[in-house]
C-alpha cells in the first residue's frame, strides 16, 4: 500500500473511552494517597498538596506563603541549601513548590531506583526547614527587583490591574504585591506559617510503577508527614468590582488590554458548553479573535480568551498586547466578535473544526499516566470524578450552533464588561 502524504489522516471520533480512577489509600495521619500505576516506567511523580491559606492572612502578608515554600529547600537542621541541591541533582531528582490561591505543597520528580534514598531528605523539608536569614535577604532583594520589572511591563501590569478591578484592591485575590509586602517578610513570619498554617488537609498524588507491597510501604511513610486540621476561615472582604482602569504610558509602543467578567465553576452544569464557546471566541489558533485581530488586521501577535479561577472565584478574561494606535479599534472588534457569536450560527465547517480540535485536545491530555493524575486532580478539587470527562466527550460530540448561541447569550451578552488598558 502506497501512503499518500498529500492527504491528512482521517480523524475518527471515539465512541467512548475508559478512565480508571486512581487507587485510593487512607494514611495514618488522616490524609489520602491517590496512586496511578505506570507499568514499566521508571519515573516517579509525587505531590503532597494541602489547602492554601493565603486568603486567611492579612493583606500585608500576601507573599508569606510563596516565600515559605520557596525557602524550604534553602536549608534544614541537617543540610544546607547547597547540600540539598547537590543531593537531589546527584539522584536525578527535582523538588518544586506548588503555590496557588487554593492549594500549597511540594512536588517531587524522581526515579523508582532512587526513591528510597530520596524520601527521607524530601520528608525533612516538611518539618526541619530553618529559613536562613542570608538566603531570605537575597530572595527578598530578587523579588523586589522582579516586582519593579513587572510594573514596567504593560502585560504584567494589565493582568494585576484586571484582578484588582475584579475583586477590589483590599481583597486577598485582588491585592497587588508591592515593595512593602516584601519588606514585611521575616524569618519569624515564615516559621509561624510553616509551623501553624502550612500542610492543612493534605493529599498525596503518586504516579509510579509500584507493587501492592511497595504502595503499602510508601503509605506508611507518607502517613508520618504533618497533616493539620484546617483553621477557621476568616471572613473575606466584600467584592468591590469596578468597570475598568486606563493607565496611560506615553513612551509605550503597545497597549495591553484585558476585558472580562465573572464566570462559573467547573462543576456548574453549563461549564462544558461555556468552555466550548470560549474556545471558539479565543481559545485556540483558529479562534474568531485570532482570525480577526491577528490574521486579518495584524494588530497583535496574539490574543486569547480564557476561563480562569482564583481560590473559589471564577472569571473569564480576554487578553491581548496590541499596537497602541489601534487600541480602541481592537476593543470594538472584541465586542463585535462576542456579539456575532451570540447572534449568528456557526457554519457547519467551523462547527466540525472546533469539535474535532476539542476532542483531539481532550484525548491528548490522557496520553500518559502523569497527565491522567493531573486531570483527576483538576476535577477532584471541584468535587467531581473522572466521569466529568465522559460527560464532556458526549457534549463535544453533539453540541450544535444553537447551543453556542444559547450559552453565549446567557453569559456574554451583557456588556460593558471590565476593561483594563495599560499603554
């Protein structure tokens, strides 16, 4: 048979696909370990993640969790930061902090061959970190410089102003880190957070090729890690949304635009449909906004639309860096594309292109066990299980143009939205 390379292979939509949930083990410290088996694979991925407490701190201490996790590898009672780095490098392993508004923890990439040698040192980071003063001073200096540089970048500045416009400047999710937030960081604050607020309601996510006996052994080991009960949540300030900010910069050659508003969580019945609408609008390279503003008009190198979350709040945002003189034209075109999608049906060709793209992207995200546990965690944190992806595949195979008009009119048809322009 001669292969005709001038024709793309036919795309076949699967009838269904089976996703086996991770094995679940209750640990001695009250935590839960989730394990995904990887037959024949030597690599091991481990993440120990608890709930984030950034929102429980005073706004002035907004950087404390990030600094705490950042400095865990800078020294323990038995090893210096350099010794820790050399130890993990020698054993082909990497430790990384995990910091979001909702979750905090530590991740480890290693090999099955080295895991038993690595774990005692990895575990020491959970209880024996010492936060050396000289390293803390260096990290504070670096953070102050990065904040200064970010303020000079219109894109980073626009992102921060959008969040403060959405939540309010006094809300933990809307606060903009400033130099004074860095200055307030001290060894005492980090030690307090480390000893009292970190490692709350932890869960362990493990990907590796282990026998039942080996998993039992590791469950016993991880069951000795700290797992604190959650502190009483503080009452967050009321949301104080404003309609927008324009920050003029006379010497800027581009403007950074952010347009968006509140949205819905992943466990909402409309979320899958809304995510499809968002993809058509600006979520992939063939999206409406990219074709109009990038390809047809050449006003930007890239523009995208995204459904995002911070803590327990959800929003959508359109972001673009554009030639400054075309700022208002681009904003008008963004609203025009939104309006068209809420009123005019998609062509059958565009409908099938986006359908095949989304199904292909979803299946690609399950091409390895490492990705499977990532997908599991993404729905697990929303109170769901892997059946979410069965529902998603069923929707992607059947959604219509009218479905997109209906969902667009429900969530995107009430401008003006929040607008931020820096440049």
